[in-house]
C-alpha cells in the first residue's frame, strides 16, 4: 500500500490573516478531509502541517524516510502566498513526488502579467490589457494620457494574489479617473503590480481540468449564477462573494451546473481550458475561469493551478456531478500524480553524466 502524506501550510501569522483572511480551522478541516479521502481511496494516509521555519527539518526527514507521494495543499510560506512555489521547488530538487503543479507553473500563475504573456503567445484569447507596476508607473502612464484611449469598462486586479483578494465592486472602472483611484489604492495597500484588462460582460464559467497530457479532460461545466446580485452591482466574484456569507455578493454568485450551453460553446470552453492547462504546464488537476461575451467569444480571465480541494468546493462539485465522489476524486489525483512520476522516472537519463553534458 502506497504511503501518501497530505501536507498543508500552518503559517497563520498576523500578516497572512490581514492580507488573505486565512481561516485556520477551515484550512485544517479541508486538509483533514483530503487525508480521510486518501485513506478511503485505499492508501496509507498521513496528515502534516508545515511552516517555513521548520521546512528544512521535514525535508531532511523525507530524505531519510520518504513517503511514496506528497499530496500538496501548501498555498503559502512564511506568511505570503508569493512563496507558494518554494515548497514544490524543494520537493522537485530532492526527488520527492507530489500532486499538482510544479514551481514554474505556480510562479507564472502568481505573476498574472507573465501568465498573460504565455497565453497570448500560445494563441489563447484573453481580455486586452496592460500592467501598472508601481505608483511612479501609474503617474507616467497618466502623464501620457493613455487612459483616454481605453474602451471602458476595465477591470483591475492584483497581479500576485488569488482567492479574489483585493476584488470588490470598485475594481470595475468606467473612466480614467476611476481607474487611477482604484489602482492607486491597490498599490498602496498591497505593494504589487496591478493588471488592468477589458471587463468582459457576460457569462462566467469555471472549467475544471483533470489528467495529464493527451488524457487530460474537463469535468462537467459550471458557471456563476449572478441572478441574485443586487441591482447595479457588477457581475464579478469579489472577495466577499467567496468568503463573507453575510454579504449580498455571497448569495449573488452561486456556482451552478452550466445552463443552456450549445455544443459549440462547450467545445470552445473545453478546447480553451485544455490549451491553457498545457500552455501554463498545469498538472493532475486545475481550474480555468472564463467569460463569454454576447458574441460567443471565450476569454480566459484567471487560472488556478492548485485550486481548493475541500469537499464542498468547485472541483469536488464538478466531480460529483459526473458521479465521482470525494474519495474517488482524491484517489484519482493521487493516481495521476504517481503515474506521472513513474513516467518521468522512466524517461530520465540513466546516470548523472548524461543529465549534465559538458
């Protein structure tokens, strides 16, 4: 029986709580649910919380007595999500197999401006946009009156965060003055570049991909039901929509099975999701969020390479809609990661001299 260690981050310090609103109990409960599902799927299961300060100790232990597979639920290190790629990078360096994306993929998806460049180069449709790196960059941009040429509305978002951090109704801007005000506020609060892109009015789909290579495919499509959004509110999934059950946005952004999607639209969503999955080098599972405008054009608006695997989250809902229960889903991810590892080992050079030619 293979031994699987389910590993999650425990860096719940004041900085992380302030930035992301991390809920200790929710994160622990999600990890415990995955560990229980691993056991139900027929594996020997362990549950371990790690912090950046004790990571070297854990790596040393895994070198002496490695699990067959690490189920990677680590989403931050030392109080910042920007360190998320460090953990899988260390696992790769020490040859410890793990589920989900590698460090390059995580880095690209956590640098949304660079991820946009990759998608554009791959011929994948994204909203037109640009990045403002700093307050001085904003002032220079305004001095050149670039904002006057934009076709509003635009949507502004943090380039180094996920989980809808920093997103609220004011992020949809309808003028250069509104764009300046919101970008300035975000830079001052979060100290990172801001991505500004055309706001695509239309349906929003969450497309979960599972698998690797030519065997990757999508789970049943889900979309966001905006019917209960307060009148006049933009149809976006804000931070409150995800994390504040008392906020009107929470009830106004319900994920539901896709409604009345034509065969052509389903094909376009599937093709775009799989192309995105490949271009950014996602592995095992992931989610691609897309908008569809009134002309039926599909746009990728976000990519989540290590998305929430809680039993009530989107990946589990999509799997359940095709008859795959939670332990089966988690077991499938373990199987995909293990088979990928075995395949990579089979393709590796026979010795170090071949791996590093002089």
